């Protein structure tokens, strides 16, 4: 073989190997049954319950190598963890309702009220941000599904009005209420909170139809589908927003989605699918970390599963999205399998310095944070329901 041809062949071979090791790497989607996914979700819920303080707050972050809880807290994540427990109860898994109610009492002690509305305040700095209120509301709405108890109906409406105090005329949301100036802060938005508020509004319409929550949700739906990525300068659109997927899954039951919303959900499905496909090629080995990066932490991986579950619900309701269902179910099973495989099982904690902090958790770099268990609990629960042909709550 002549030297130029040999060099060309060698370069092609090296390029092929690199491509195969990165973009075209083989998938690793561990097998998982609906029962496996549900059991893994139960272990996540048990971790949250076992690691809740008497005041209703949760262990925020734990370092297994140093065997110590790390300082700090996040009120949005508190609301999210409590919401996931209520979501679990809404699907019939009621063992952890007391823990969720304890988390709710913590939030009730930290309410902010202005005029006729309420919001969740961060006790650390007094800030009032949209995401915390939205996830508290989503949790209360799932509590309503789980228990049928109307005791918090008035508070849910107050929280809904608190979110609308931050909504702009085009459906976008500002992220923070300025408690000194008594007005929204026009400089602050959040790539997470808009989707959270959208989902909460769609759930409000389920329980309180005819009160206008659907009109507010539709404004935000149009903004998410047509403008958000461009206006807010989000890279690699569409932003992988599982909260938006939850909301569209709820809203699709109201009637046909607009063409732009359908296109947005198709693009979102492709985004979640690509992220799942790339993650399934990461084995955690040194070579894999070098070529493909580290494995995603559970709080990231699981959000793709939540998003896929929301899209699956939309695909059941809107025939134009029905063609997505097989791929969504395949990717959702892959997410659930990876989560179940990477979770610390009760049998695997014998050598852990604190088994109660380890069992049922997911660790990344020796750390677990409460939202790792939150998002994994929700994704595994929804995967279990979808893969067994059951309805989502």
C-alpha cells in the first residue's frame, strides 16, 4: 500500500474509532420492568422520608466519603421534593403522605402574602421566587388528587394569583417579586420557573374550570412554543424543559393543540431522546469519562424521564403526536433502567458509613442531593405507570 493511501486509511480508521466511541457508541439500556421501576421509586421515597428533619425540611446534600451533611438549602427544591411525595401518593402510594404533609407545614410557615395572593418565601433571604410557589402549588394539587381533601383549595387559588402577579402580557413570567418595591423584578427570569408555573396553571384548571386559569396557561403555552428559547437566549433549543412537557401533557386533554405547539413538542421529544441516547453510552469507566464525559447526576437524567412522560400523555391525547409514542416509551424505559441500575440498593449499603443516608440514593462524585431523589422518584413512578399501561395522576 502506498504511503499516502496508508495515511488516508489510518486517518479514516482513527476518525471512525473516535466517532464510534462518542457519537455512535453503543447504547446500554438496562432491562427494567414496571415493578422494578416502582420498587426503585419506593426506595427513593423511603430515602426522603428517612432523611427529613423534625421541622419538615430535608437533608439537602450529603457527602458519603466524609460522612457529613453539607450546609445550604434551597426552597425551590424543598417544594419539589414535597411535590414528588404528593405525586407518589396521587398514584396510590400513600405511605409517605405524612412526610409530604410535614414538608407542607414547613412551607406554610414560610408563606408571603400581599393583597389577595400568596407565595412561598425563602426563609434564608426573604426572597419570593416563582419556582418555589409553582412547585408548592403543584404539590398541593397532587395532594388534592391523592386525598380529595378540599382544605387547601383557597390557598391554591391564592398561590395561583401569586404566580399571575409575575406573568407578562405575552405569557412569559418574571422570576422574582421585589418585597421592598412591592412589584415584580423586571430584570430576572428563570429558564426553569416558567415551565413550572405553566404546569401548575394547567393543574389549577383541572380542579377549578371556568375561573380563567386555562387562559393564563394558554398564553404561556404559546410563549413556550414560539418565543421562549429566542427571547431568553437559551442555547441549543428547545430547552429540555420537563415542566413544560408536564404542562402540555395536561393541556392536551383540553382539545387540539396549535400547530406550533405540536412542532414544539416534537422537537422536545427529539431533544429528550438525544440526551437519553447520549447518556446510555456512558458506562462510568475511565475511558468512557474521557471520551463521553461523566454520567449525568440523577437529578438531570431523571428530568428527561419526567419530560418523556409528559410528552407521552400529550401523545395519547393529540393524534398528531401519536407517532412519537413507541420512541418515547423506548427512551423512557431506558431512563428508568439506568436510574434503577445506578441507585444504591439496601443490599449495597453494608460498607456505607451511614446506611440511612445511602440506601435508595444516587451519588455523583460521592455526593447526593435531595433533588436527585425527587426527580428520580417522579421519573420512575411515571415510567412504571406508562410501561404497565396505567394512567398518570
